[in-house]
C-alpha cells in the first residue's frame, strides 16, 4: 500500500541534507576498505615463503576487527581493521610476526588531517567547547572524537611531540641560511608577555625547517644564547652561512658568540618600518620609494650609491632616520654576497613573521585566553603543520655552491663571472 500521507518532515537543527557529501563518504568508505585489504594482502605476500613444519603458510589473513567510525574531513567513515595471524606455535610471543596498518593505526579515531586542523581552529578563535558545533556541518551532527575532553587530551600528545622534537639529534643536519625572530604573546593575565624565540633554517636541498623554538625572557642575549648552545650541543656543529633577523641586539650578540663565522643580514622589512617611524607620515611614500631603490638595486655598487643619495637627501632634516639606516649599512647589504636567486629570501625575516600572523590573530580575538603552556604548545603545533607547506628556496641548485664556499659577487659566482669576462 502506498504511503499517501500529507505530513512533510522538517529539517532537524544540526543535521545536514547533502546527497553529494553522502556519495563522497560512501565512495571514501569503499576506497578505504579496498586499500586496507590491499595493504593486508601485500603484507601476507611478503611472508609467502614462510611455512610451518606441516607445509601450511605461516602468516595468513585472519578476518577483520569490529567496525568502528573514523572522523575524517568529510565526516565519519565506518571501517574494519584487517587482522593478520602468525600461526606458528613454537615461536616466543615477542618473535611473532605482527601486522600494523600504516593507513589505519590500531587505536586511531581521527584522521591526521583533523588533528592538524584542531590547533589551527583554536588559533583562529574557535574555543575547544565550540569545536563540535563548528565542525558539525563538516563531520556530521555528532562528533564523539572531537569533544572538549578529547581536545584537552590532545594537549598531552602535543607536549610529548614537543619534548621529542626538542631532544632530536642534529648531527646530520646542515642549514645554509637561518631566519630568526622573537614573537610576543600575552597569555591571560600574566605580568608580561611571553617571547617565543623561533629559528627557521634552509637545508642544502632548499627545504625550510623549524630549527629552534623556545620561550625566552624577551629577546635577550642570554635567551638566544641558550637556544643556540642547545642546538650546537645536539650536534649542529656546522654554522649557517647567513642569518637573517631584525635589529634585536640580543640575537646578534649571541650569534657572534656561538657561531662567529655566520654572516649577518638585517631584515629590510623591519628596517624600512624603523626608518619610517622617524619621519612624518606625509613623507612615507617618498621615503619608502627611496628605500626601495636601495634594497632592490641590482648590484651592491648601485645600492651604496642610492644609500649615499638617501643620506644627502634626508640627513639635514631627518638625521635620526639616516642614522637608523647607516648603523646597519653593511649588514643590510650582505645578501649581495650570495646567489641572486636567494635575495628575495634573504632580505627579510618574513618566513617567521608570516607564520605568526595567525597566532597574533588568535590572541587578539580571545583577548589573551591562552595559558603560557597552552600558547607554547599551540604555536609549536601550528608551526609544525605550516612547515609542510613552506615553499622551497628559489635557485636551490645554487645552494651546493654556497656550501662549497664559492664566492659570489653581486649574486654571481666568481668562477662564472670570470668565464663571462674571458668570453
């Protein structure tokens, strides 16, 4: 009998009517099940030659585990863990062949992408108590694995990851360039803002990595010294070829003590801002244009000429602005002694600044709702997540030349310049 009722069901609050999402989830479930079966079959095939005394295969597929739900970016997906059995009876338990899925870890309840998303949401201004509501449209009306309690437990995991990262061995690491900066976060009603000392390094392959991360007392020389000495004690014996940072004297003093051979490059973004602070706002467009003529010059000689012109032009009336620029003259032009492809990277410490724009946004939105410990862990987790998307250095093929100690003049390797003159 056909149902000829005239009652129309209403859309329930918190539920999502989206056939496209349901199709995507069903497809993801089938693909995940197939991938798990293929992974298990591949593992069994590795031990196909292992036989028991009676001729039977030692390692066999042993069914599946109970169904459970995994929270993913497209909602909950039901899965069943594949089970593998080692049938040998005369082998100690510790010598048994055991299977552990890389796709679906034994106790996983969330996809790694969601774990990476949570600290980003928190730093974007979403409180832990609001995660379920904020993600209901994405992962469904019920998110049992994203409860406030689960989020709180994640803090312990982040702490463990942070501790392991702080103890990692650096003896096999080499960083051609490093960028350093101190970021201030006001946590709750603490008497003074936390200063997070951050150092990012570029490997000889052109990849950027988080090298150092430590909470310090302002940007003092002692705090930076502790961070640098710790890096050296864990095996970072080869000093970077160049360090990029703002005018914080504490960092440069510590750098000279721990890695005295490292070249200093002052950040032009900070320097332009400092100079503009010493002239009237009405002069900012003209002064900024003249400063651009310096740091965007194609050769050191042109840059020095533009710098002298700036001094003559503004020295009489805006003496403090000229002194601010002249005090770091050499350190501002260090980048000319490195490959031209790297100049955009070396002229600014923005690799650090851009990461922490989100962190500052979070503290403003919540008026400093983070505790000191949570702030440190959240920032560390955010930086680790952001590091996966950091763009490689342009001209990575030039980095081996820098490592070899090849001298560059106005961005060109000396041997290449000699060949050009000979031709």
